[in-house]
C-alpha cells in the first residue's frame, strides 16, 4: 500500500470505529444536540459574514475579513476547541503496534484534523461575506482568494491549538506561549492606536488586487505546511515517550505527606487522603486542578483591575463560575479515575457511599480557595460579601446536587497519567443533559430572582436554597448510592471495557 492508500484506509477505520462504538446508541441524543449546536453556530457565522461583508463593501477592502479573523475570531475559535477537539484521536495507539510507519499514522491524524467538518463550517462566515462583496462589484478572483485564505487560517488555527494543547499537557508553563502570541498582536494595537482596527484596515487595503491576494494564499499555505511538520514531530516524540513510559525519574522523596489529621474521620478520611494524593501524584488530575485555579485567578484579575466585566449580569456570571469552574471540570467525570480500581471499591458494603461523601466534603472545602482568590474583587467593589456567600452556597448545594448525579451514569475509566494516546470518553445524551443543567440552571435561577426582586433579596433566597441542599447532602448522596448499586454491574462492565 502506498501512503495515500494508508491514509484512506485509516480514515475508513476511524469512521467504522465510531459506528461500532458500544456507546453509539447512548450517544445519539448527544450527537443530535451537537448537530443543533453546529446549526446555531452556522447561523451566527452567516450573520457575522453578512455584517462584515457590508463593512468591506462600504470601505472597498475585500481582505478585511482576514484581519478580523486573525484579531477576533481565531482567538475565540482557539478557546472553543478546548471543548470540542481532542488530542490526539484514540485510533493512533492500536496502529503503533502494527508493522506500519508510525509517522504515517500520526500524519493521517493530522490530515483528518485539518479536513474536519468543523473547519469547513467556517465557510458559513466566508461565503456570505464573499457574496455581498461580489454583488458590490469586487473581483471574483480576489474574493475566491479571500475565501481560500480564510479557510487556510482556520486550518492553521486547528494546528496551532493542537500544538499548544499538546505542550500544555506536558507543562502548564506553556500557557505563556498563546498568552504571549495574542499579547504581541493586541498590545501594540491598543497602546499605539485609538482604533485598533484602523491599522489592520490600512494594511489589508494594500491587498486590493487578485494577484496580491493569491500571494497571501500562498503564504498561508506555507504556514500551514510548516505548522503541520512541527506538529508531526511533536506528536511522534510524545507518543513514543508515552508508549515506552519514558517518564522523567522523580527526585528522591524527602517527605511523604501522611495527612494524619484526616484519620479522625475514619474511612471517609481515608478517601479524603485518596482525593488529595490523587491530585499530587497523578498528572492528568493535577493538570485539571491547576488549569481550573489558573482560570479563577485570570478572571478575578480581569474583574478586579479592569472594567471589561462591569456589567451587573457579567459580574454575577463570573462570580458563579469562579466558584463552580473547578467542580465542572472534575465532577463531570466523577468516578472516572476510580474506574481504574473500581473492583477494590466494590469489595465492602457502602464503600462507594463513603467515597461520595469524601468527594463532597473535598469539593466543598475547595470552594474556600476561590473565595480567598476573589477577595481583591470585593476590595475593588465589584463583588459583595453577600453575593459571594450566596454563590458559594448555591455551588455547594444546587450545583453539586446536579453534578453528583453523574456518578450513577458515568462508566468510562479516565487514565490517571496518559495524555496523548488515551481513549476518548463518549457520553450518553442523558449525561450531557445533566452537565448542561448543572452548568446553566443555577444561572437561570439567578437571572430569574434578580429580575423579580432586588439584589439583597435574590442573594438571600439563593443562599437559603444552597444551604438547604448543602445540609441535605447525606440524603441525596444516599439516594445516588442506592441508584449506583442497582447499576453496578453495568457500570463495572463499562469501566473494564474502557480501561486503556
């Protein structure tokens, strides 16, 4: 088989693997919701493309959309890919054991990523833009070059995301790379010009002919090839390290935390030790924790020292999510890490109930960290003590109550350390609905109460609701445990089947 035939065969295997996945039937609702989300995104992109097209027609700058994509849309797309795009696909690992060039498998993954349907969804932005500009009298060949260049920019962004995501999985210090790149683009424009878009418009105004725009297309194509080559080498290196377990040897342990103060809580205290030591010792879990805390710090700094979120609704939005963001990144996969040793947890009666209680107490204590981190926002007058107390209790009560329900249905084992060749975890539609309810129901309640009453009354009602559910946690945790036991064999089978 030549290389092209191998690419086609691997792509066919990937599609067959998706169709034959045991979670496919349970994922149909999730797929439908994904398609609905894609449709909504396409509608927004058509609207933006029409709006930008009218602006370009008025100023007679056909390449204006390219500047807007680089400055605004691609940074947003970069963040959106953290929700939708995995790195890399799960089909890489099996083929590395066959008599097949390793680089060919990685190249196939990269090409599939470049030609993914999500990238071509951006044509919903580019085609309406080009149509409006064409009707206004601009050159067809110039606009064709703009569309192709815009599509290449999206593809470059997908590879840029993959590069950054892969590096971040090795060390969180690599977050400095995208921050530095976007700062290098935006800071000079903000500091040196009253209107940051004016120099961009002037720059792209020089590309008003088809030959010059086709040179831009060629330059974008060269950038895409370069970042593809960089990603290929990076993925090959890290996949090799992971498969051969080429982990750096840890320095000699000088002190082991005994956490003896937790022993007074009995077996629940032992599970609290397990939660803490899992974060300290397991790379995948530790990374999620540090990323969550980093986001809390970032949003707190933005709220405290800038006026970007001075709108009352946005202040409530970010106050809630600063409390809830850690639980949203961990509890959505509740019992996933424990799937690695679920058989041991099933050996004694009510082990799982004690584990759930320990998880609840641990996440409740973690809420004190964002409370302390957000004190600068209180000093700056953006948040009030009553507001923070209300959101803290709403998170420990309502949000935790909803997200802990996922313990009944989650049956996919999460790897503790593997990042590159680990399996993707498909979810059922019902799990996705629970996650969405946990993310948005508290905010809907906040908006309803603030619309009906004054702030103090709304925060008091929120605090009462949250406190009631917090105090009732033994009751609803017992209910979750009983439902889990009725599904224990189904869940254990899923945990066993999904282990790497």
